[in-house]
C-alpha cells in the first residue's frame, strides 16, 4: 500500500486493516518526513485558534466539493497531486481535511441511533405545519352587479388576506403588578415594631399614661421634686376619680388580700430586700465578688513563674520557631485531633510536630537558633528540640528546602535524614544551603517490606557550609556550586557541579499555577473545616478548574491521601501528560515510607479491587531480571486491558524502560490501539524491552516526583524538543 496523505489520515483514524496498518506504520517510522507530517496533522487538528478556509475561496482543491471527492477517493488522479500540495503547504487546509476525515470516520463507524417515535414525528411535521398554516378566507369585498345579473367579487377579494401578526405570550411584557401590597406590608411591620417597643417599656400596664389615655383616665400627678428614697418610703395617695379602678398590678407581687404600695417609677435592684436604698452599699449583693472572676488575677501572673527562656516550656514539646509567610500554606499534624490543620500566619511552631508544605506553596520559617527555612511544595519536615550543645534539629522526611542564617555567621542546625545525623554550620553570613531529600527505591522490591533508603543532596548556593558527622576526618567543607551526597553510607567529599538545580533559584509560578494556588489558599482559610475535606472538594474535576483540581490532588497526596489521585488514573477526560505526572508521583510516593506505600495500596484496592495487585506491582519498578522472567510480556498484555488505569501504568513503565512510545495512546479505543500494540509485541518477542545501562551512576532519584527526565521522548501531542 502506498503512503499518501489519504492513507496517512486513515492510519491516524484507525480504519485500516491490520496488515495495511502494520505496513503503513513501518513506512512512517522509516520516513522522517512522514513522521513529522503525522505529528503536524495531530497538532493542527487540536489548535483552537486555527482559522478555517473561506467559503468563497477559489483555487485548486479549495472548495468543499473537491475535498469531498478527495476523501471519497473519487477525485481524478491528475488533480490529486495539486490538492495534496495545498494541504501540505497550508496548516488551515490540512486541519480541515484531517478533521473532515475524522468526522466521517466517526459518523460512518458509529451510526447515530434515532428514536422511532422521533423519526415518525419528523415525517409528519410537514402535514402539521400545513394544517396550522391553512389560510383563512376573509369576507370578500362588496360584490358588483354584472350585466347578466350575477354577482362578482372585487379583484382584491380573490387574494388571500394577510393575517395580523400576533405577539406570543412569552414575548409580551408582563403586566405591571400593583405596588400597594409592599406599602401595606411595611406599614403593618412598623406598627408591630412600635407595639413591641411600647410593650417592652411597660406602656401597656394599667398605671401607664398610654393606658390612661386609651381608657379616658386623667394622668396622675407625680411629685417630681421628691428624691427617690422619699418616693419609695411613703406610699402614693390613691387616685381619686369617678372611675373605680382596681389597685395597680405588680409582677409576682403579694396576694390581693394584703395591700401593697404601688410600684415606684425607679425600679429596685432586688425584689427580695424590703429595706430602702439607705442600706450601706457594702452589704448589697451586687458588690460581692463572684467566684467565677476570682481566679483571674492569679492567671495574669502565671507567666512570671515560667522559665526565663521564651522558647522552652517546662515539659513536652518546645517552641522552635514561627511561620513568617502570610499567603503560603503550611499544615501541622495534631495528635489530639488525629488530623492535619493549617498553621495560621505568624503562628508558633513547636517540636515533635510534623509539618507539610503543600504542593504549589513556599512557606518561610524562622527558627530560634538564628536559622531561616524556605520549604518548597511537597516537603515534610519535623522540628527537633535542641541537643546538649544547644543546636536545634531539623528532620526532613522528604522534599526540598533552602536553609540560611538570619544574620551572623556561625549559625548551626542539626540535620536528620533517615538514620543519618549531622551538624550544618554556616561559615559566612551570606551562605545559603540547598537541601534535596528523596528516596532511593530498590526496583522490583516491595516498599512495605523493604523500605527505600533516603538520600540527601546538600548544595551550597553561595558562601561556604561545613558538614560535620562526627567523623575522625573532621567536617567537610562545601564551597559554592558544590554538592555533597548524604545518605546511610559514610559521607563523600563535596564535588563541584556544573549547574545547580533549576528550582533552587525559585522561578516564578506561571499564571495558571498562581491562580490555582490562590484559589486553594483562599478555601483553606476556613478554620471551621478540616483542610483534607476542603481539598477533596477542590480535587473534584466536575466542580473545579483543571489546574485547581490537579493541585488539590497533589496536596492530598502530600498528606498521604491518595484516593483522589488513584481514581484520576481511570479518568479519560484528563490529559495524558497529567495522568503520567500522577503515575510518576505515585511511583515516588510509594518509596518514601512503608506507611505511604500501605496507604497507596489501600487506595488501589478500594478503587480497583479486581486489578489491585497488578496496579500496585507496576509502581515498584522493574529490573532486567524481572523483564527477562516475563514481566515485559505482562506489561505488553496490559496495553490492551479494558481498564484505563492499567493501560496507563503499563505504557508509562514501558516508556521509562525503553524511552520509546511507538505512537501508543492509552485513552484511544481498542481498534486504534491495535497497530501500536503489535509494534510492542514485536519488540517484546525480540527481547528489546530491557533497561539500558546508564552512562553515569545516578546518586539520587529525580529532583521531584512531578518532574520527568529531560531526555525522555515527548508524548504524542506535545511539542517536539
């Protein structure tokens, strides 16, 4: 079969027979021009802002009929070269032809299903429209007499009278509602409020002026010149008048048989005391001190008995530092609540409390030992109390950090990585240390039973740093632009590096990353909700933006919540590069601790109970011995598995092993995957799925689980390097 533009489009859309697809696939691999054309065709069909050909455009192969004839293979052979030349020179026309071919493939391959009732209704629509639009014959114009005595209608009567158009109900303006009921409601509400206020002030009691006016009773004269004590001591004279009124009612007063004086205008402080206000105030109950307020003065003086150092408490965790960032997210684990909580801005940090800097954030911490830390996203640390020499400790579980002295030289910090301990001293005030701690997994080993070693790469970005492990040889000096590998083995001599890690310069975040981080930070400000619950809601792709959903999924994985990320592996709506980044993160997280590996296994068993063993095994990595023992065949077989998660992890492992993709896409249909699967089967039969020996030993794994190797083959759809 010849390799033409038409056969290339048929190969891309997966409509060729198996033998023809193999033949065309080999020709594409052998031809650099055909390979570039394949990637270019896929690229132009995905461009959102690419224009479309004009309808009135003239020229060879530019009209819609010519495109249809070419796709239908009925275009004359003499016109085919000119048509294909136009497509090869113009991205617009190449995208138009490729898109039309793809649409025709979908339509012809999967015919649309139409409801029979809808089909019958469409067939009867012309009859219904004709019946509704039947003209109404209006009354004719005045008839005129002809010579033979017969009546004849006027010339205009023979024409159909045009009906007056009517405005539909949904286009008519709604009737204006009367505005009286809001005024009436406001008036009733005002009257009710006024009545409540008067009732609260006692204006509805019998002796009030308002009740006197309502009952027609003249107001009583009150002796305003007498002091309150006289009013309370002497009873008021009875009210004289034609109306025989009962005595005033008292709330909870004595019985009616015992007469009681009327209530004075000024209320008494207590109803139980019958004595007048001339009683000495020292015996009054309001002046007595309540027992609830008695312990307040001793509480204010409690800090005076504390130790003199503000950073040390008598027992338990010690105060180690403070969070200095206002808009960055740092979580701490509380044993009392068994949950992660956010550290408030300017919050105090104590020892023996795990801390996590979530992905996408860079919180800054100051320690009382005169050292400042800047944690990069995806880092877990723990502050340790000072030792006998007074050196504060920093235990790094995994992640990256920048460490520097606050002011003067000579600041020290004790660093703990796994079971390795050393003291880092800043020889100069401008010294800045770069710390990268990551696991070194053993490929093919179960991470729960064989934990990976933790290795730390210690760089000096500026100045000089001394690393002291207590060895007989003394401390190791790390000059600027040099690196020292710290692991369970004896420390090596610091070696110069050509280039420091790119992340050590703290490059600015892109606009989507900054927007997603601000969205997550804003939602995590809610103190009444746990951060894990907020992140689970943000990780839902149906409720959040793709950037926000991806960032929330990584933040959950930072605190060993892998359910969302494992479930995303089976989501065909996500981009392939996002799915591959999730696979890389899980591969790195499964090796950072047995607890994390157990959490990932439980999440896989929950999401994929039938295929949990195969998925969990593919996260361990492989050796050549595993591949020679049949693991390569298992990976190739998983490329055609019904579950997307297995196809994705199998393809990701094969790419990591061979650095090839062979144009396989796990999210495509089974028919479109067959050609690429056959290529992988041939490689497996020839024993070519093997790990190539590295040109130089890798002392530490990649800098980040979310990063990929710079020399990897780009995924289909990504721009070529």
